[in-house]
């Protein structure tokens, strides 16, 4: 027997009401003249039985292997009630009904034989006075009354055992279903993780990128992506409304649609294709509400970006100045507006582009504080990996209910090797 997994399963907790009622019965028998103690030695023995049973109930809490305790403990309970019944008036004792508590406990155990043990305990309590004091043999009417008591308490044992059995079956079935659901969610989470970029660092000759996605649940609605295009590199960060498997599936669909448009040079047109893809799949606005930042960085440093209601991106310039990439367009999937503007800019050598999901807002006081704090992190490191690691560490420290996702892209400054000697040419 292992340690109790629930406070209700703890023998000490289950024994408490039995010991409490037995102790109260003994106390009332002593202080109330109307409650007679007919056999003092049996009464004292019942008090000792209460103490022994209470001490025994604490053993499973202290000892790991104590499977024998509960059957022995319940046997002591039945003996104690039998002694109390015999010592306080035998057949006329007021405390016979206490037997229902160990009956319910024993009948609720898993083995079917526990019903027989419970009925045997009932018979012990009922017949003990007439075995210990043969002179008090019951009459015919008393035998009928005692027989009815045995039948009633026995029926209680059978009903309790059946209800407990069904409850255990339902619990195991629910646990099995939950296990299957968890396994499916874990597989979905693994699939979602496999869709994220697996390589970080330098993705072109002068562009370094890093990203992280920390779902609030196993499967989240945030995603980020980067991939090469014919003219440079594309980066994306999206946030689907909601959490869980549904949001994760939509995030995967948006990501796949954007990737299919890699040959499209206009980011706004790529967003339109992603929106059309959601519409074609029949995903309604209540499920497909998605904010999205999508940018294209050419090999020469030209920056084009479109923002579908995201508005959480900025460029940290090499001189430390922050340019917010604000959004004036609606999110994807609303069915309100089907065009997204493309903004032209540049990512100069030494510039750092950072985009993050609204889960990062939960890590700071407000929007302005978030932008300033993330920009300060970017200034301190100037390295995409450092920015991502710092925000991930912040997410581990601060409680948050939303997915936390960040992507950082830096165009490396041109390095001039001043120590390299000049080549010498002979005439």
C-alpha cells in the first residue's frame, strides 16, 4: 500500500469520525445517569479499543508499506463497537447504529469480498452481547428485530460497494479519455514545434535572426517564421485569437499560406493570400481573428513590411534610435477589409528589427513600458539571440496567461579588417 493519494483516502481521516463518535458515546455514558454502563470491564475494553484504532490509523501516514492496516483497523472497530454495545446495555444499547460507519468504509473498498467482511462485522456487533452474556438470550421478537438490522445494514454495504465500484469505473474511464486527449495535444504540440524554424543565426550573408515561442498551453496560437526568398529573406510573426489546438491549427494554416507566397515580393499581397486561404477553408471570423506582422528584407537592405493589426514591432537603429512600425490595418480573418498596405523602409547595417506578440505586454506595465523595456534589452545586447533569451527569461519569471513570442533580426554591420596587410605585387 502506498501513501494515500488523497486526504479522503487517508485512514486517519476516515477513522476520525468513528473514533470521535465512540469517544463521545463513552463520555456520555459516564456523565449521563440515564445512559447505564452495565458491564464496566467491557466498557473499559471498548475505550482501549478506540485508542488502539486511532493509533493504528496513523500507521499508513508514517509507513510506506502498510497494506494490512485497514483490514485490521476495521476489525478492531467492529470489536470496539461490539464491546461498547455489550457494556452499555447489550440489546438495548443506544450506540449500535455507529456500526454503519465501518460498514460504509469497508464496503467502499475495491474487493468484492469486503461486502462479506462488512456483513460479518454487522453480525459480530449484533450477536456479541448474547455470546458474551449468554444469560441475556434474545426473545423471538428481539431476534426478528436483530435480523432486520442485519438485513438493513447488509443492504447498505451492498449499495455502497456497487456505487463505489461504478464511481471507480467512471473515474478510470475519465482518466483514460484524459490520457488520450493529453497524448493528442502533446502530438499536436510536437507538430507545431516542428513547424517553427529549426535553424537560427546567419540566414543570409549579412542577416542574423533568432526567435522563440512560449505557449501558455501545450499548443498555442502564436507562431514565427523566416525563410529565404528570391531577393532576400522573409520574416513573420502571428498571433491567432485564443489558445489550444484550434488556434494552433489556424496558426499552421496562416504560416503555410505565407510560405506558399514566397515568390510574391509585396508583403501586403502575401497577407491577402493568407486571408484568402482562411476564407477558402471556411474558417469563420470568430476563429480566424489573426494579427500578423510580415516583412521582406532584400539583400541590399531594403525593408518592406505589412502589418495586420499587430503593431508590436520596431527597428532599433545603429545609433540607438527606435522607429516604431505602427499598424493602421485590420487583422486577418475579419472579413471587413481585404487589403493591407506595404510600407517601404530600410534595414541598415547594425539595425535590429524586433517583433513580439501581445503576451509580452503581460510581462510589463503597459504598451509604452513594454516597447521601452524591449528596446533597452536590444540596446544592451545588439544580438538577436540575446534579445530572445532575455525575454524568454522574463517570461519564466513573470506570471502570464498569454503566449509569449518574439523574433529579432539584425543586419550585420560591414566589418573592415584593418590589420590585414596590403598585397604586394612585383612589377
